[in-house]
C-alpha cells in the first residue's frame, strides 16, 4: 500500500507540475509531466488491484463512504485546528473547503450505495466539479459555488 500511495502522490504532483508548465508556456514539458502522471496511475492501479483492495461495487462504495466520512469528521477538523493554531490561513482555507466537499462526497456515495443495495441503477445525472474547491454537484452547476464563491464557469462537467 505504500507503493500505491507513492505512485498516487506522484500522479497528482506531476499533474500539478504540468499545469504550471502550461502556464509558463512550456507545452512539451507539460506534456511530459502528463505522460509520466498517466504511467504513475497505471502503477498505482496495478498495486491497488493486486493488493486485493478493489472489490465489487457495493463494497467499494462502502470503502469510499468510510474514507470520506473519516476525512470530514476527524481528519480535516483536526487539520483545520492545527492550521488555525499556526495562523496559516492558506492551509485553513484548503482544509475547510476540502472538509465541506468530503461530506458531499460521502452523501453522494451513500445515495449510490442505497441504489446498488436495492438492485437498481443510480439515476443518470451529470456531475460537475468546481475547479477551485472541488465542490461536486449533480445536475447543473450553481450560478455561484456555495463553498468557495466562484462563478458557474469554474465548474467542469465530468464525462
């Protein structure tokens, strides 16, 4: 699982590096970072699957609910407290918006789990994600993100 964690972190790091390289006009460097990020994803998924951590959808939803619930009830509140004590407003903002979104994710996963347990398909809807805070919404994005205040244009349709 340490290998999975390392590869997963490398993927996210390289995507952040690619975004920065794009902003600096380094298109080929950005492309290289995205290629390496994709390879790290392959590695991470190989490790996770071979470790037996990918089950049937019902079990996977349960695992997702547990993880998201831990994050919004325990992990992020603790991190927010540390950031406040350290007077680190940037970290506090990041942890606070993530905390709010993790609770939303847990709710969306619960809805999906209820459908799966009932032997039904989850109702087909579009999902949008705010590119500033990660707020995840069903249907249509709001005019203004209720978590970070960004406009509707910051929401990305997930396909």
